[in-house]
């Protein structure tokens, strides 16, 4: 199951208390202070792991607590530190701290394998009475307590890490394209909303050249108001630097389709408009040679006139222009 949102509770370890203790040895009736410091509490740390691709493990709001530091002891012994706990999360996870009054602040994000983000810092240990001895007070009778930590409420939001995001109406052929360009095996079918969760695939664009493509569920007009699957998966193309619009060559009005897609993206996040993009017309194999050429000429002209953009006709079935598409995506990425 793909989960891209979770709420968790975390608590770092309390610092161990410092202690009051005096040296007691035979023949030394009044030994000096020897109470050691408390140990540090453990941290709660998020670690980025490329082998994890969902927040499934964090589905249940459970408390992830690190160990408390141990108290100090006599003979100047410092208490042991509490162990840290690590939570493995997929690349692209953003972490927000939710305060009791509802304020939401971003703690950070993890994007690279093994990158760490401290979610909650362990409390410092208290000071033992050895720290408080001086020429005036040679037998201090006080020590300090370890710092107590509080439980934190965190929100985890996964935004997949891809270079290119596929955007199109349901059935446009997005998943099919990903399946022929990469080793990903998304579900493909002749009905709308086949894809219910995003999927990534690595596309090889030549020796040593590759990029990651994200397939997301189809978008329809009114998605911003929750129509279809709504906007819930658009966050996964928020990080991509390039968008690939896919429009079925058989769509009754390709221009309107394109405008609707752009409008829905804009209503979700106006920054989407600034991304570099390509427009591909899919399923060219479904028309006869003659009809195809006519349709492509007509659409090329319309897109040129209305938006001054060039379209690329493609087919996942006949492989028409797929190498060219990969090259164009790669070049666009390089200039993004
Ligand atoms: N002839 C032909 N059929 C295609 C091509 N690409 C996709 N199809 C067919 O179109 C239908 C929809 O393909 P999908 O890849 O599932 O479409 P999608 O855009 O991922 O659809 P959703 O996940 O519902 O948004 C399937 O029946 C595919 O076999 C193509 O290039 N040529
Ligand atoms: Mg699909």
C-alpha cells in the first residue's frame, strides 16, 4: 500500500539527573564531592532510505520514543547516554512540527540516501555535585536534574522524487508510456482511473544518461474541487523539474484538454506553471497513416498558433518517436 501522509508522535530521551555523592573511603572521614553527571537522552532521528518508498510504517499514530539518559553516580561516574532511535523514511519526506495551538512549522526534509534529520533532540544530563565544589563551598549538597523532553506531534508528507511528471486525462496512456520506457510495471487498462497511486520508473536515455519519471493518476476538470481522484497525488509532481503532458490523439478537443490540465495544475499550485514542459500526442498508431498525418498537422498548427508550442506525436505501441521523446526530455532536464 502506498501511503504519502502520516502523523506521528516522537519523544527524545530525558537527560539523566546529576547526583549528590561524597567520597567515602577508609581513613578519609570527610571525602570530597564525587557525584557524577547524568547521561544525555537519546535523539529521535529520521534517516532517508532509498529502499523505502512509502510512509506505510507510520500509518498508525504511535509514539516513537528514544531512551532516557541514566543518572550519574558516585565516584564521579557519568550516567550512560540513552540510545537514539532511527526512523527510516523514503526520499522526499518532509517533516512538519505541529504545535498544540495548531501552528505548523517545517522541520526539514530528507532527499538523499542516508541523509539524517534530527526530529527530537535528547535532553542534556544534569550536573553532579562535583561540578559545584569551589574554595568557599567544598561540600556542595546539590546537583541538577536532567532536562526533560516533551512529546512532539509531527506530520510526515511524502513528495516523490522524480525528474519528469506525467500529466494527462485518465486513459491518455501515461502508465503504458512509463511501462515501455522503464522497468516499472504499472497497472494498465482500458478504463479511467486505472492508476490509483503514483509510481516511479527509471528511463534510460542513452549510455550513462537516465532520468526518473513519475506516473500519477489521471486528472479531470474539477480535480481541484475533488472530482475524480482530486488533487491528492499532484504533490508527487511538485518536485519534478519537467512536466510531460500526454494528450490522446483521439480526444475530441486536444486544445481544451491541454488547457484544462494546465488550469487544474495551476489551481493546485501556481508554481507548476513555471515548470518546463513538453506536450506529446499519444496513441498515434490508432489512426491510419493518412488520418494520422492530417490530425498531426492540424494539431501542430493549433498548438503553434494558440500557445506557440511544438507538440510531439508518439505511440507506446508502435514506439513511434519514443527515442526522440527521451532525448527531448533529457535535454529539457539539462536546461531546467
Ligand atoms: N493503441 C494504443 N493504445 C494505447 C497506447 N497507450 C496506451 N494505450 C491503451 O490505452 C488504455 C489506457 O492506458 P493507460 O496507460 O492505462 O492510461 P493512463 O493514462 O495511465 O490511465 P489512468 O491510469 O486511468 O489515468 C489502455 O487500454 C492501453 O492499452 C498506445 O500508444 N497505442
Ligand atoms: Mg495509469
